C-alpha cells in the first residue's frame, strides 16, 4: 500500500503522489511481508535516486541525502516489525500517533505518523533557506568578484598608463644624459679655447690702451724738458721729440687755441689735453683690424660645425628647464643648480667678445656678422635674457626657483673680470665720459651683490684706487718751479687736468654723482685723493707761487672749490682746506681798500668781476666775513 510509504518518507504532496505511483507500478503483494519489505526498500531507493537525479544539489549533497534516506527506511522498517510482534504496543502507538486524514486522491481516511514528517519538512525548509542564503551570498560574492574584476581592469589600465609614463621618464633621462655628455664633450673640445681667446683679447685691448697712455706720458715728459725741467718719465720704446714738435702735438695745440677763442669754457672738456683724439701713432687702425680678425677667428674655432642646440644658450637651457619642471626634487638633489652657472658663464664669456662699453672700436656696427654692443649694461645680450627667464621659470608661494642665483653667479664669473680689466688697463681717469662708463659698469656688477666684504668688491675698489694713483703719478706732474714753468700754458693745462681727476674721483661718490645712492668708493678714500693727493700735493703749491688774481688761475681755483661737497664742511672746513682758506684771505686783503667809497684809485685797480668770484669762493669755503666784504666791494665797483 502506498500509504505505508508516507510513514517513512518526509516528502511534499507532489513527492508522495509520485511515491504512490511508483509503488503501484511495483505491484507489491499485501500479504508477503518479506517481499513487501524488499520491494519497498528497492522502490524507495529508486525513488530517492530519481529525486536526487532531478535535484539541483551537487554530487556531495546527493550522496548525503541518499545515505540519510536509506538509514531512515531501515530504522522505520525495524520499528514497524516490533509493533507487529507486540499488538498491544502497536495499538497504543497507533492510537496515540494516528490522526484522521484524507489522501490527495480522496480514497478514505488513513493513519499517519505526523511528527517525523513535520521535523523532516522543517529541516528541508531550513535547508532550502540555507540554500537560498548560500545563493544570495554567492550572488554577493559574484558581484564582489565583478567589482574586483572591474577594479583589476582599472588597475591594469592605470598600470599601463604608469608604465607608459615611466617609459617616457626613462626615455627623457636617457636623452638628458646623452645631451649632458655631448655638452661636456663640447666644453672640453671647444669652450676650453675661450680662456686663451680671453687672454688674447685682453692683450689686444691692453696694448692699444697702454700705447695711448705711454704716448701721453711722453708728451708730458717732452713738454717738461722743453721748459727746462728734468723729469725721469721718458719711455725707452718711444724716442724723445725734444727740439721738434710732432704733427700730432701741433694739431693738439691748434685745437686748444680754437677752444679758447670760442670762449665756451671748452678748456674743461673731456680727455687728454681736453681731447680724446687719437691718430695712427696710437695704433688705432691696427687695433680695428686686430679686433675684426679676432672676432672671425674665435667664432670659427668655437662654433664651426656645432649643432644649433649647443650654439644658443636658450637651446642649451631647454633640457634643464624641462628637467626642473618635471622633477623638481630630483633636479635639486642632482646638484644641478650648484654647477650650472659654470657652463653658462662660458656662453656669456663668448658673447662679451662683442662688448665694447669703452668705445675702443670706432665706426664698427658688426664684427664677423655679430652686432657690437656698446651699452654699459648687459640687458641686450642674449645670454642675459635667457638666464633671466630660466631663473624665474618656477614662481610658487611654497617653492622658490632653485636657479634664482644663476644670474649673479654668471655675472661674477664672466662680467666682473672684464670690468675689472677695464678699470686696470683701459679706463682714462682724466675723462669724465670714460669715468661715467666704468661707474655704470661697476654698478651693474654690484647690482646683485654689493657686500663690501666680498673679494670681488674689494678687488674693484683696489683697482679704482690704483688707477687714480697711476694717473696722478704719470700724467699730473707738477715739477719744481722754474722761470719758464710759472708762466707756461702747460702749467695751466696740468692744473686743469688735476681738477678733472678730482671731478672723476667724486663721480664714485654719491656727493658727486646724482645717479648713485651709495658710495662706490669709501668717503675716506675720496677725501684722501681729492684733498690730500690733488689739493695738498698738486694744486696748493701752484696756487701759493702763482698769481691768484690771474683770471686763468682764479678760474681753476673756482672750479676746484665748487667740486668739493658741502657735506665735507658740516663740521667745519677739512684740515687740507685750511691753508687754501688762509691763502685766499691773504689775497683778498692785499687788494681790499680800507674805504671803498673814498678811494677811487683802488676801485679802478681792482677788477670787480674777479672780486665777486673770489668772494663766492670764500663763501663756499666757510669764510662768510671776508666773502661779504668782497661781494660788497664788487657790487659797488
């Protein structure tokens, strides 16, 4: 009977219906208990196998359910045989466990054992819930796995991008390394020749300037010899011209005469004898030719056959700029900012071969195809503009450009030595124009670093003082008095030259130049040259043995006194000025009449204009009483 199967099988209604149909197909005999049990067990096993075959569970679950089902059938069969052997126990159990129920086909009421089936159903429901939970967890894991796959794909793409970027970085560093090696080879092979070229150019310029200097010393010596004054300043390389005048000296005298006749105060003009004229005796034409040949040779030897990336400082700086912008930290750690100024100074050194601030190259706009720059600053040079842009490439609040000091360092390596050379060998301290040029050059050098304790600042100051000492010893010569010297024009020219040197000294002081905010030459050094070397050593002896009422000498006194800064008289007249004050007081006393209104003869003898000049000189020298009296007399006259 199929109902007996329901006692052992915890299945749903659909499964029970399938069980009954399977039992009917087996045709189990109701009275053959042994055969019934065997066939029932076989039918049960086949039914479970069929159910398990159709189940969605895995192989492991099927085996477990099969073993559980077989064990249950064996246990229930044993219990049923025990009940049949004890009718009372069977009846008690049947009465207590059997409840009336109607089967699905409606074939009457049968007895069932309810509790095992309910427990089995609960287990199956719990198992189904577990399976659902496992499915949900599997879905979540599958979703997580999909997310992980997507993340992995993104990571692979990001890794590919990083790899491509890294390959670009490696390629850039490889290219930079090759560029640096080529640049180093270029410096070793070509730019090392710049030092020899620099020495050659200095030799050309110094030779030309020294030839002019020696010619001027020779003129001083010849003039003194003609006046009967023995001087040991003759140059053995230049033969004496005693007894004759060269054509150049004749032309110089004619120019002086013309200026005096014009009466436009041109005797105080610039240069040698108030001129900067030069002739072939100074080798001017030879110098122009040498500079042209030098420019052609140096350009050919340094940059012939060299690629454009090494000829232009802007192109040279491009890889360094890219390196600095791509990897700031590595750029700094590589110590590039500490050593880049040295190679860049070589490019500045090369371009400075076409720099002529002292105007030595006449009527030349270009040399070897390059423009000659005569400015006192370096703003027009290509290397300066390139370095300026390079040193300001990074402008951030939290990060300074590591190459911010490259311009001062290049100036110190390339420009300062050239300016110092001009101070020592080319500068003419008797010319205000020449002095203004070198003052501007020194200002340009000290623009970035003017610390007086730095070696280059001390060297510049030393070069300035040495040049002034040289010009006073060689070109401003005041010999012992002689009958020809006192009344000579050469004496007046030497006195004017001393005044010009004093004016050039004061150009290095803020008192004598409105363009300076600070003294380029210490005030003590300025006073030493103006008051001690020039006034006390050169001019005062000539004033004492000359005639201060002579119009020419009085104009020299007036010129010198008006050069003196009034700041020097704040605490009274400086000590070297006191003898000049007394000399002028004595000169004023010898001509001042006791009663200017009564003595007409004295008024006729005194030139009112000269008295007015002398009165203004005394007033500037802090002698107010004498100055007022002289001005009063001059006004009456």
